């Protein structure tokens, strides 16, 4: 069994987190800025993270 939580920060980041006995995973995204990252940890507490999952949108100009 596990627990799912989601929340939206005041600064626009959406956090979606899944926790279970084997560890946790969290997807953090701010789509209006073209940013997203995935973080996770195993039950031993060792944390891992990806770089930005989305490319930056092209700039006008």
C-alpha cells in the first residue's frame, strides 16, 4: 500500500508524490515555465533526481 499526495505551491510548482514502504517518488513541474523534474528515494533514504525533463521553450526575439 502507498499514499499519493499532490499540492500546488504559491510559486506555481505542482508536486505529485507517491510514498510506499519501499521509498517515495515525486514529480515536480511548473509547466508555464517549461520545467519539470523527477526525484525519488529508496527506503534506505538515498535520494536521486533527474535534470529538467522538459526543454526550455524558445524565446521570442
